């Protein structure tokens, strides 16, 4: 809280005001220009800085009935340009919120430029702006980085949603601290003689400087929890301290005494224990849980005090940048992982001396087919890996240990493919089903539509198998029915889908009447074949049931009138054959052609 000018017995105090770490009101916000040590917690909210409003950005009313609840206010000013963020570290059992305003006037805060009001149901230990140092990617408790310019003023309010808290620390982050490690923020806004609260590491020495022009005397005091006591022999303008405490200086001047207090906290530097190398089997979309290595790195050290993070380089481990997601999407192969063990209170107190090997051993992913075909009962086929990895081992259910084997019988063959390293076996089973495919045998059935020019051709399989079909030079299809087939000579090609064999059948499509009636009524008086003109030198011969030649005609002949040597023949069925010249001039007979018709009188 803001501490007013005080009066010691017999000493008058003038001017300088001293600041504690927690101020509940915006108007007295604590000026800071570097990391703050963890404080003793917050209590209440002073005056209502939001004047009864129900919300400010993401902040809503808390159990206090106001936006503020156990609030603390800070302000800082930039003195360089770059990427700026901060971590608010706290106990992972507590629920803290914050809002950041770019403003100089508490009466005109406007809307926050960064704000987080998420509850802490997942038990995290940090909220803030930028990157979660614990390696949680896309944390809902973190807002986007700030891109700042020099001389920008910011006001930060931090709320505890409950009425029980153990305090927090503020840790500044971002590239701006790489380019400007000592002057990223403007310390001239600190009006406390001893400066802002100081966070250091055990073993460090902090020099407190109370140098005041015209001073007559300096008296130093420390408070480690039992009140301020004088430090023997400390009478110089500066004091080197190595112990966590609240320090006070009383500066004697001709016009009176000045009192200034400052908090100095020394955080322990952790020691990272050896972390064992890890070898495991890698699969696609592999996620390795780095949380399991935390206990090794910590040893007996308290995980509530120290944060373990993992990095891909020594430089990143030293800087604490780009921590790996604890649920690490590990690519296959060997990788060095660098461990950073840091104080949760002060991330500058860390050890990054340990690394370990993380070897994601490739689990084999066979590329060969799980099906193979024997082309007939007497054939054989090679199954398995034809381009094997020389480092893998192969064990077939049939006893062979080669990457591929030759089989001559149908059945299931299982191979176990193993990749081994450092005593770890990464294995996978793959089963190949082998079956026999017979060469196709087909029959072509033509459905004639009287004398219509288009007909349907149905291909009948005479043996069982998986086949596909093509009419003339058209595309292959799985359907064995072809519609709208025009008159003329055609070919049907049938092949098995595994490429074992194919057969080609020639057939002719023509149109003729299945029944004709030469009875003098003018309708269907003659029998003829439509489509002969598309064939080369066609000849049609008609026979009776006993095979006697009745009539012969070409494409230029008139139709048959149902007579033989001028005499009408009886009503019955008659047969015919159709021959033509093929592409090389051989006379052939059309197959798969319905070869009989009926005469009715």
C-alpha cells in the first residue's frame, strides 16, 4: 500500500514518498520498470476506480460487487520500441485476472488493450501477454504480444477473483529486452529514492543507492518479518545486500530526514538433475508428453517453486524463449532437448545446463499391397516389400525372413516388420491376402428390338471372377450391359481387374423380324435383315429345320417371301446364318446371333 511520509521519534521527514508493491487504487498505481518480486497478496480494492460500471473490457463484476476485487494497480512507461509482454506468476490454485490500459490518466482509462478474465479451472500458474513460459501453446490465459514504441504509458490492474490469495509477481518478457536489456522501460517514473522493488537471485549482490546531495548522514535498517532493526555499521550512501528483506534508509539532511523503503527478494537458483535419454516408437501424429520428464529434472526440488521448460537449442533454453509444448508433436528421428529449470518467482534465476536425447524411432509403415492375385492355379506371385529398408527385420508366418516372398497358393500371409534400436523394438504386422483369378470366358447375348437401329448387348460370364468390359475401342466399365449398340460388326473385350488375362469376342448386330406373315395383308409380307449395308459382302442363308437350304440373299436382295421354288412354305420356324468378310478378307460367320425366326400364315 502507499506509505505516507512518516515521523520517527525526534526526526522530521520531508518530501519523498515510498511505495509498497500492492496499491489498490489507480491514482496511486505503483510505478515499475522491471520484474517485481512476489508480494504478500492483495486485500480489498480501495475506492471504486470504475465508478460503478458493470464491466471494463473483459473484466466483469466480481464477488465484491465491483469490477475490482483484491486489486493491485501498476504503471510503466516504455523507452524503446519492440515486442513487449509480461507474465503474472501466481499459485496454480488461485484465480487471477488482469486488464492493461494505454493511458496516463486514471479518470480516462478507455477500453483495455489487453484483458483476460478466464477462470483457472485448469490450474495454471501464469497469466499474461505474449507466451506462456510453461510451454502451453495457445493458452487461453495469454493475450497477444504488444508492439510498443518509446514513451508510451500503460496502466495495469490485477484482480484476485476470490478472497484468498498468496500474491503474485510480474515478469516482463519480449524481444525488447534483447535489444534493450537495461532500458526497455523508463525508470525515471520511479519517485522512490531507493527505486522499485528488486528481484535478484541467491548469490547475487544488490546495491541500494540512497545518494542524496547535501546529505549529512545515512542510517540503514532491515525487516525480515519482525520489524525494522538497524544494520550495524551501515552508514554509507550505498548498501550491498544479499538477503531477502524490506530495507529502509533514513537520510539526514539540513532540512530534515528522508525515509525510503524498498523490497529486495533473492530467489534460489535451481539445480537441474540429470534427465535420462528417451527412445520410443514413433507413429504418425505422434505426441510425446514432456510432463513425464519434469520429475527427473526437479528431483527433490518443489515443483511449486520451480518451472521446468524444454527447448530445441541451448540458446533458447538460456533465454527461456520458445518453450516446447509439453504435449510435444515429435517428428521421427533423434533430437537433443535442452532443459531449463527456473524460479517461478524470478525467471532470471535458472539452470539450463542439462539436455537429453529424445529418439523417436520410426515404426515401419509397409508400402506393399495387402492383396495379390495368382493368375490361374499354376501361377506364382511375389508379395511383400520390393524396396525394403535395410535396417528392418522381416518375419513371415510361413517362416521366411526376407522382405518379400514368392507364393503359389491362395491364402493369407502375415509378415511382422521390426525396427530395433537401443533395446526398443518397433513392429507392425501386415497381412497379404492371395487369391486365384481365372481367365474370363464370356458369351454375348443380343437383345434385338425388331427392326430398330439400336440394340442391347449383354455379356454373360461363364466363369466366376472380377471382370471389366469394353465395347470396341471404348472405355472399360464394370457393368456388363451395353445399350444403344448400333448395327454392324463389333468386339467385346473382357479382362480380369488384376491384369491376368483378357478375351475378345466378335459379334454382329443386325435387325430382323422374329415373325413375318406373307398372307397378302401388305404387313410384314417378307423377311429381311436390316443393317447388312455396314458389313463387307454379307451373305444370308436360310434353312428349314432339317438343314435344307431354302434361300440365299445379299444386302441387295429383296426379302424372302416365304416360298421355295415358287411354292409357299408352311408356318413354322426357320434358321439362318450370316457371313461377311473380316478386316483381312476372310469370310467368317457371325457368332452370338439369334439365328431363327417364325413364318406365320
